[in-house]
C-alpha cells in the first residue's frame, strides 16, 4: 500500500515537472512571464501534490504563488456575478422612452397624468411615475392633480 502511494506521488511530481519544463523551454531568451493558461495548468497539477513535495519540486515560482492562482480559480468557479440580475424593477423599452420624451418636448404645458392619457390613447400603458422618471431633466412637468389645484387657486384671485 505504501509503495502504491509513493508511485502515485512520483507520477504526479513527474507530471508537474514535465508541465513546468514545457512552459519554461520556449521562454529561455528573456524574463519568465506566465500567461493565465500556464498558471492554471501548473496550479491544477500542483494541487494534487502534498505540501512537502510541493516545496521540493516547484522551481520556477514560489508555491504560494501557485496556490494563490488556485484560490483565484476556485473563487472564479463559484462566483455568480454573471448570473445575478440588477436589483429593482426592469426599465422601459427604449422605443417607449423616446416616445415619452417626444410627447414631453412637444407639449411642455402638459402634466404627467395628461401625457399618460395621451400615451394610453396611443396604446401604451405607463404610469405617471414612469413618465416622471423617464424625463428627469424636464422640471416644468407636474402631476395632473397639482396642475388643477394651482389652476383653482389662480382662478379664485
């Protein structure tokens, strides 16, 4: 049983040294710079070897460097950032946004509710808050109820 384990460890050592040799051979002319593929290859190979053996056979970089690369690989494997969605409600279509902005520019005296009504007549269902958030630069717009309250106050004078 012991000789089988020793043979397996020797086989792994040889495999690592062969990989290391393949990587180093074409780079004898200048400083040794490993690309990601080479780092990954060394990290995957050296991961199966024990700690003591790792210190003995790793020559071209420090064992800690290879283990750091291995930790990076594991973190990348379990990183779910690509699968995550943005928080909050999805935005409106670009086409609808362009239409809302066009309505606001063509009718600067209209409030949010009146623009919503015009869009509803055109077949688009949006809320006054959607119109408000779509047009943050147009400060002259108000909700329909606020416009009617202001109109009532002015008519009393």
